[in-house]
């Protein structure tokens, strides 16, 4: 039993060391940094009233708003993986050469804020109006429409938002969750939310 | 990110089935070597005379948990591609209670009963037959209880997310808890003189 | 074998499983597949419309027993067999307390197995799938299952004290 004791002590020391280091490391994920948009572009940011939330957009799609045209600026792979229903794929590079002459309401979204705003500038110089943009991207669509979540101890503002979100969510086959604990400093990228949503659902 | 291999397409499904056999082989081997094919040894856990179940199970959890944490931190495995069992509060609470009752009654759990049966123990084989019957009963009454089965879902959520604590702190807390439990277990066993 | 080393061994096997296929170990799931395919084979019309069965039969293009957990549990059984064989522990026997008969022990094993089967189905996993696999992934429900199972085990232990003496 003497050697067992020695082995056990060594195992315990290894486990404790790795555990203390884990405590210091905090997160098992490598740090990701958020991309900053260039100051020039930020100064050209279009009127805030043209900014559209994903919930409003979802309501427009549900209500079949006449002349609604949704453009997805991301890459073909990203579009293939997931896109907002009824959206058309127009890569940013081809945007200036596409035919958008028919009247209607145009809504634009890209992979991130920067790409979306660039698209808005292109369409503005082409004189396309009315023009709206969704700068929250597909991640927010998945988060708010497909997985609308009401965090614990919600403010009245969050409650109202959740109610309108879960109404449209039902139309798009989303699943509402309530009383979810808050997590701070956690930035969900589109990929993360997508993988979470599609995580292989194998049984135990 | 080099793993999981199946998730990122390095392994085919057929290869993963062959691996399942090898992985199971290792699992069964260590269960048998740890003495967990013996129902009396397992039942001893509930009478505080033999703490083998606690020792094997908790050290396995600690090993895997630390391994996953550090492999992910070092960028070797993508944890978001690893299956995380979803949480359904009430069904899992009740299921755990029912399971625990059956555990102390039968003295083996589903995995260890396979090892017990394989090493020639007739009680292990009998327990396997009983388990198949229990699953059959559950399946037959499933349409009546499907509402409860799907109730109180929290989604795929970890303790760290649930209690809004840093992941690493939860890992540390579980390891600390385990090591303390091991000390208590050694003390109990030496007191019992086994 | 030192139980802590056996535990580390199981932990490393489980870790390898996560790294290679992105999922952990399990046991009760394999038996669900066995039950589903047996019942579907004998009474196909009976299983239709019951998701407890059809979930394990999937779309029918693949045999329900060609499943990861089924292969894994075959491996577990073989692993136990080899280990017992090499250690000279392989022989027909019944583990029981000294105060009960073989018949009572087998009856209790069957009953305990049946109750565990129902509990594992309700909890979506057993000691392998929930306690080990979910526990290492820090799943909330898995830890709830572990605590509940051991609490019930200790609470019910006086009822079966005689059978293990």
C-alpha cells in the first residue's frame, strides 16, 4: 500500500496544480477580440433611423411587407450555411453592378458591422431608397428569432422585447427560453451560435 | 483546432464505429480492473464500507474535465463541437432518484453490469435483462408522460453558465471537492478496517 | 488495481473519445437501441407513432444496432471479459450478501435493473452517459442526476441492508 500512497499523492498534486491553473486561466476558450470599424466609416454611418432591428425585420417578413427586398452581403459559403429567410445573396463586390431598379424597400445585412455599413454606402451612392440596414447580423437573428431568451430578473424593456420576439419566433419555428441566467463578457459570434443551435443532437 | 476528428471530418462514420469498439474495450478493461464488476463492492458505497465507486468515478470525471479544459485552452479541441447533454430539470431530478433506488437494490449500474455479466456473474446478466425490461416499460408508457419528459428545459447549459461563474473556477471547485471526498473516503475505509 | 489509477484510466479513455468522435461514453442508450430494434422487429405496427421507439430507429436507412453506443457497449463487454480472463477472475458466480438466497439476489438484480432502466430513460442517461460524460462537460442536468442518484441510494440503503450483509 506504500507505493499506492505515493502514486495517489502525485496524482492529487497534478490534479490540484492543473485545477489552480484552470482557475487562473478562467475560460477554456482562447480569447477573441472584437473588430473595430474604421473611424472614417464610422463618421459616415447612415441615419440611425434607417437602422433596423432583427425583430422588426422578422415582422416585415411575416407580414409580407410589399416590395421587401433583403440583401445578404456575405460570402457564398456563409449564405449557404444559414441566411435570413427570403434573403438574396449579393456579395459586397457585386453590389454596385446589381440591378436594383424595381421599387421597394431594401434591407441590407452583412457578416459584421463594417461590411454592412460599406454596403449601405454603396447603395446610397446608387440612390436606392428607402434603405434599411441590420447591423446586428445573422448572429442576432439566430439569437433573438430562433432562440429568443428572457434572462432572469428582466427589466421591463427586456420583457417587452422578449414578448414581441417570441411572437415572431413562433412564425419562424424558433424556441423561446425564459429565466436564463446572465453571462457577462461573452460575445457570441455567428459561428458559435450556429454551432450551438446545430450541435449534434445524438442521444446519450 | 485539430479535434474532434469526427466533427471536423478526419474520421468517417464507419471508422468511428470501429473506434467505439476500441474505446469501449478500454472502458470495460478499467472498470473490471477497478473492481467495479462486483456488485457487493459497488453496494458498499451506500453503506460506507467500500468507497471504490466514488474513487473511480470522481477521479475519472476530474481527469476528463481537466483534460478537456486544457486541450481546449491550448487550441487543440473545439469544445463547441463536443456533445453537451441538454438539461431538463425535473425529469432528470426524478430520473436520478429512481435510478439511485434501483442502484442500491441491484448493486450495479448499466455499464458495470455488462462487465459483471462478461466476467461470469449471473446477477449481472439478470440485471441486464431487468434493465431491458425497464426500458421497454418506459417506452410503452412514454406517450402518457412525454409532457413531463420534455418539461423544464434549460438547454445545453454548463454549471459555469448557470451560476455565472468563470469556467476555470468551477473546474477548480470540483477538483477541490473531489480531493476532499477522497480524503474522507480513505478515512472511512481505514476506520472500517478493510 | 489502485481505484484512482483505474479512474484516471477511464478518464483518459473518455477524453480520447471526446477528442476522436466528439462524444463521451454511454451504456443505457445502447440498450434503448436493442429494445427498439427488438420490438420493431417483432411488432412493427406497434412502434409506429411512439417517439420513444422511432427515435432509436431513425429513418430506417441504417440498422438501429449499427450505432456508436451499441458498438461501444460491445467493446465494454469484451474489455471486461479480457480483463477478467487475464486476471483469472472469469467464472460463473453470483455476488450477494450472506443472508439472502441466490434466488432473492437474482430477483433483486432484475428489479433493480428494471427500476434503473426507467430512471435512466427519464434522466436521459445513466452513470456513464450522465455522471461521467455529462459531469466532465459540467452539464447542469448531469450533476443534478449524480446528486439525486446518490441521495436516493443512501436514503434507500437501509431497505436493502440485509441483502448486502
